[in-house]
RNA sequence: GGUCCCGUAGCUCAGCUGGAUAGAGCAUCGGAUUUCUAAUCCGACGGUCACAGGUUCGAAUCCUGUCGGGAUCACCA
C-alpha cells in the first residue's frame, strides 16, 4: 500500500462528504491536491495542501476549509493527530502500526516492492542508444544507454507496457563508407597490403569483417564492379556491426526488443507514404531556407529543397525533407519511423538523445504532431555530456584514428554496476563528471559504494544472525512482532521505506530515474545511521542474544530495508552486493 | 545571431512539477569503534538560490529581460 496515495483517496472522500453535506460547494477540482511528507519531520508524517488549493475556488478562507477537513480526518482510525499549520497546511501524524504495516508489505513484495499500476498497461515506446552502426560503442554512448534502460525499467515498474527500441541508421552515406572500409579489410584478408584512405574507417574492428568476407566469398568479390559487391559487403558488415553493438550493450545489461532498420522504411515505401500524408495536409512545399544568422562561413549557398512546414508546430524554421539532389534527408525517414511507432499502437513515445542532437527536438515533435494529428505524445530526453576524469584530471579524447575510449574500456575497468549507478547520479539535463578513481573509491563520497555497502552490511548481519541460530527465512521474519520497533531511528527507516513507492511513481512520471539513485542514498544513510546507533547503545543492536523477539523484529526491519534497496537498484539495473571485498 | 541546457554553501550536486526555517556529500573543525565489517556514524561551521522585474495567499521552482558557462545551427547521421 502506498500510504500517500491512500490518504489522497481518504481526503478526497472526506471532501466529497463535505460537499454532500453542503459545507463545500460542488464541482471543486481536486486534482491539484497532494499528500506529501512534510519537509520538517517534526510537523508530522503527512502533509496536504488541500485547504490552500481549494480556498479560492470555494471562496473560503483556507483555514476555514482546513477546519472542516480536519474534523473529518480526525475520525480516521490510523490518524493520531491532525493540526493546521502555517498558511493552511494540514499535518497528519499516523500510528506506528500504519508504518509498520508497510514493512510487512515490503517483506511480502521483496524486490518487486514499489511496483504499481499507475501506467495501467499503457504502451510506451522508449527508443534509446540508436548509435550509428559503424563500429563499437564508445564512452559517449554510455550515458544515454543507461539512462534509457533505467527509464524503461522505471516505467515498467509502475505498470506501463514498455517497448525498448533501437533505430538503426543503416541507410545513409556513412554505411557505404563503412562498406568500402570493410572491403579494404577484405582485400587485406586475402593477402594484400593495404593503406586505409583518408575518409574511410580505419578501425581494427573491421578486420574480422574482412576475414569473414574472404572466407565466405573467396576472391569473387574482387572481380565484381562496385555496384555488385557493395550490397553484399554492406549487408555482411551491417550484420556484424550490429552483433558488435548488441554485445557491447549486453555488457551493460541492456537488451532491446526491437531493432528498427531505417533502410526498411525506404524499401517498404513508408517514407514516400508519410511524405504523401504530409503533402495531403498541405504541409510540404518547395522553397529556399535562409542562411542562419551569425553564419559567416564561405560555403553557404542557397538551394531549393522540399521543406516541411514545421514552423506551424512551433519549430523555429521549416525543415528540409529532401536534399537539393532530390534524395531524402535524414529527417524524412525519421518522420516515417515515428509514424510507424504510432501505427504500431504507441501513442506515447520517449526518445533518448545526446545533447548534440538537442536542436533536432522541435522538428521531430512537430513532425509527430503533424502525422498523428496530435494523437501521440512524445517526450525527448536529452542526456548532457559526460566528462571523463582520472584522479581529478580531465582527459581529452582525441578523435584521431581509432583512438577513442570504448564502452567496453569503461565497463572493463569499473564494472557494469558501478557504471550504471554513476551515470544515474545526475539528472539527465545536467552534465556529468565521471572519475574512474571516484567510482571505485570506497567512501561515503561515492554513492555507488555507499548504497552497496548498506546492502552488504545487512546481508552480513543476517548471515551472522543465522550463524547464531536465528531463523532468518522470509516466512519467519514475516511473523515477527514489529510493534517492538520503537526507536526513533528504526521508525525513521520504516518511514523512509514507506515513502519509496511514492518516489518511484514520481520519478516515473517525471521520466527521471536519477531520483531513484538519490532515494537509495537516503535509504542507505538511514540504515548506516541505525547501524551506528547500535555501537553507542548496545541495546539497539540488531542481534540481541537474550531477546529473540526484538531480534526478530529488527532482522525483519533490515531484511525489508535490503529488499527496498534491491528494488531500487533493480530499477537502475544494478545488482545488490552481498558482501564488500 | 537563433535554439536548447545549466547557474543553489569554498567544491560537487539534490530540491518531490508553486508550499512551511532551501538540503546532502566533500573540504574545515570537534566527537564516537574491545563491532552486527569504523569502508561507518554524530555534531559544528558554511546561502543575496547569477541579477532585475512580473504572476499570487506563497517563487529556488512559473513568465519576461539581462549577465555568465556549455551544446547546437545549412543537403552529416
């Protein structure tokens, strides 16, 4: 049970009763009413703004509304105290039983704790990574990959039906360049000495492609004209590059259900179809774009192109659909792609992009609005840059041949879990500093370690308790008498756990998985604090040899805390640690 | 020049979609351990929420403008 949500419905019921009794006018809008933990714990357990929100539409003084509502809420059995404070806040204090009941919920739910049906099974398409398939993934892709995956997890957690999707840009000129590069490696595999010309991809990772081509086709391809070997080499290369990328993603624990090919849109005629759709709506014309203001380059020239009227949908200028030579721009198939998502039943889409694509947001939103007649919602999440540091020193990645840090380099050095957690310790639209040393540091300053340590410590205590003869099975812990938990720090941790489902829901609604990382940090702090209280006061230790009832209650508490930590880490895609080494 | 993001404690950042006295970590200073792993904890110090207006019962949060930092711009993908 989500306590905050529960009281939202109780408050609403009380307000409806007041309306029925004629004490409040009918037709009030309750949607802005919220129930949240008060910032100051001394104010109580829950706080609602109901009286302040309703005072104006009801034409009443907020305190008058508050008093009416308070009279109703006093009769709630789980409420021990109701007060009106400040401009009209209503603060509630709840019985310990209510909060402790939440611990039982956690024990019953285990790692699934915090799940809800907020999304009601609605389909959401989350497209992320979508890195160009021209080589292994590099470090610049990691943040978006982790963010998108955690967001997908988060939405699943609250009851959305999530499709994880990767858009393969396999139709552009770069793919031809890639194929030519692979062809060089093919000749190399056949014994030629080659030098990769300027403009082609020099990376070693194409050597296996060349070898595979040589093995399958022998010398045959060499005898063919370009136009004949190109599709063969291209398809083999694409397939192998996508295998490479899938392998890279697997290292991060990421699996997409759908890999959607841009090329397939061209082949199926979907691009032509969606452009015709836009044309029929009168949203396409031939015209010339103005030179961007402030652009002083010499290579600017006017050209007539096929343009989409994205300005009608809030974009800053109309956007080119066709190049001056008549071929499609990247934008055209992208419209077709989003239209395809819509036709597959996704009225809710999320795209995760790097900051360098932020200028592209408005046109895609415009296009989605246009082709779906505003029947789909699209949110574009932009991940700002990651700056790499080693021991506090930034290091630059030169773009020179093959000299970049790959995703695997990073994961090999610090591990999947640390990478994932660290990437989610900042909100997506702020830039993030990633320090290899800091990620591995074993200190309070490193949230990855701090949260994992809390979980490992709990596991350690439970192992120890088992050694001492306590039954730490879930069934036994669920029967513990939780009313023996009376210390403020114990109840504090209990309340923190009770607030977790709310944190999940709010993070999901905001599309902000980083909030989970912060919630976990808070939970870990709550636990570490409690642990240390047991050092000052031996009576507060979890394991009391002479009091098995209290011991069982405390073991149940920390078991639940471990579940909540694991639940949150699960959303982030991180495995909880059983021990620290 | 346009667009997008950022600007909160000395540093790195949260701030629950407009609520109460703006919070953490690091750093500095002072404490706690014969341990259920001190890899931790407790306390103190530290703020003109970049600046100026506006919206309202109420603004770090929303709007306008200014300043500073970053990204981006037209047939690349």
